[in-house]
């Protein structure tokens, strides 16, 4: 199992980045490819998924993010692509907090999971996550405001996912969301 890689970012591709690792151009699927500038030397914690039709390498900024990804894989019906998609929609800390506090509203409206999928995540993982940081309670209101302003549900979720966790408060998060588009 490949647990970490270090290399130079050669560029971004759909859903990932290409790393030059000792002369090999390796595609690594990451949560947010845009955060890795071309030419940067980076180290990623990784998860190697082996399938019938090949192998995929998933990279994470830190050990906590990789461990949460692996927890998501333990949920029946959640594969690597689905787990990565969930991580793209909200910070790991907010996801852990929502699951730990069994916040069905956050998982369905803000993250965009179906009710059954959100309930399954809560049942399977609520005791395994440490509770994390509670999701910003204002995200639901910011989400509703964005939709009222004409954003689709998908656009509103994507925009909320781009807001740094350090931005707190409804007004500050809404301002950050509006400037992110």
C-alpha cells in the first residue's frame, strides 16, 4: 500500500493533479486540485484503491483527512469516488461534527446527500468520529440565501465548500460565498 508520495506538481487534470515522482507522471485524485500550484513540491498522504480495471491513487493534505476518507469507505455503498466527492463539499471537521451530532439537515441540505445516505453515514460513523468541530450553524441560512439569490442547490453547495473554515459568522460566510463566485 502506498501511504504517502512526494513530488512536483506538473498540472491539474479532472479531479486530480499529476505529480512528477522520480520521473513518473502520477495522477493523484485530490479534494481540491486548485490548491496545488504547478511547480510546487508537495507531500501527500495517500490511499491506493485497487479495482478490477486498474488502480487509483487518492491524496490528502494530512493524516486526519486520509483517516476520515478511510472511515467513509467503511460505509456500505460508499466507494473512493463517492468518499472524495463528500470531502469536496465541506471541510472534514464540519463533516465529522455533523455526523457526530447527527445533524441530518446539514448532511442533506448543505452537503447534498439523500436522506437515506445521510442516515446511513450517521448510523455507521457517529460513534467512530470524535464529534469534530460542529458545522457552522449559519451554513444552512447562507445556503438558503444563496438559493434565494438564484443559485442552484449544486452551485450553493459548491460555493459553501469553497469558504475557508476560518471564516465564521453568517454575514462573513455569506460575503465570502458571494465573492467566491
